[in-house]
């Protein structure tokens, strides 16, 4: 059973935006995230933190911030399981998702909302790296190269580290899948099939704080790649032949080289090419781990068929 509490008092008006944050052992970073939300130039929002940590450190920090609604789960939730529960309690017509280790710029929310007002649809914001370690930037290119601030005004995926979803879109296409890690990719594929595009707002920026070590990120990307391929083959109903082909392309360095060139272009557009090249060993390790995870999943899918 979920428990919900807030330190707000009195009758509250309905906010335009509901910010939903899923948290798990996030006590080291969530205070910085919530402090950055208090500094937003757009103020018509509520904040909902869904925490499934085994202890109360994260929720005690979150509950100390005025107006933050804290939802505590006694059992471990996946990030998108937590987001679904937070969205179920949200009152705003616009749902904004972010992470407990992402620190938004003061104009972040106003720019997301402004882009939505211009287009009427889903908006994906940009993600920069917090911290200046070599490993930090390498991990960032692995995970968020597609969200680097750049010229493009279209995004293939509305990453839940920084996205805005109109409530009617979520109600039509949601909830997020709770079975695979890249649930935001699966949601974005549903949106594309429904004829909805995702607008990229490069000036709506959050800074992601990376706490992983290289070994952990490689293990994480193996699992991520496996889940991504599993979601892709099921959603698009891939044939045995297509699954085998993509297994080969993913395992051998064909897709790896394509990814290196694609993300080098993205880094160049974000004026980060030199940093990308310097951290290329980390990028290669993390990206190839993702592709190996995909390859294994594609092969299993082909064998089952």
C-alpha cells in the first residue's frame, strides 16, 4: 500500500503542471533537484516524489520542501512503475517527468511549457552533464547523446529525464510499461504510431548527476540493451529473419561504428566534440555493452520464433 503525505496546508488551487519524480536511494541528490525546482521562473506547478527506498532518508529530505507531495512505497518500484503511481495522483493538465539526480536550470519549466504552447504536443528537453570528471562525461555521452542541446527540433524519444506530456496524450497512450526499463522509448513508439511527433526543446535544460562507476554502467547498459530489444521485437512484431540480422549487426561492430559517427555529429552540434573524443573509451565500452545486450535479446527472440 502506498502512503502519501505533504507539508502543505489549506485548500490548494489546481496547478497547470505536475512534476513527477521517481526515487530510490536518492538521498544524495534529491535535495539539489528540489532546490532547483524552487528556483523555477514558472511557478504554477506541483511536485510529486514517489519513493520506494528501503529506508526513509530520501522521503525525509523531500518532505522538508514546502508543497512537495511524497508517496512512499513499501516495495521496490521500477522508475516507470513509480511514475505511473505519481501520475495517478497528479492534478495538472501537463505532466512533466524528471529524475532525482537531474538539476534543472531556472528557466527549464517555462521553456518546456512555452514549447508545448507552440506545438500542442509532447516535448523533450535537453540534458547536460553535471560534474567535470572524465568518467562523468563519458557516461553522459553513452546515456544522453540524443538529448544534447543541438539544432534539431525533433526527437525520436521523449526521455523521462526531461519531458512534458499533455495529460490527454498520457491517458490515450499510457501508462508507461512496467516490464521493460526503456519504457519511455516504448511510449514514444506508441506516440509515433498514433501520428504524434515529439518536439525537442534544446534550451529546456537539466543537468544530470552521474554517480555510477564504469563497471556499473557496463552492467546497466547490458540490461538496458536487452530490455530495449525485447520491447522493440514485441512492439513491432519482428520476424525471425529481421531479429537474426539485427543480432549480427549489433554484435559485430557495424552498429557500433554507426553509433560513434551519429553521436559525434550530435556532440559537434552541441559544441562538445573535443570532450566526446577524449571520453571515447568510456563511450565505446558503454555503447558496445548496450549493443551486446540487444544482440542477445534479438537472438533469443529469433530462436523462440
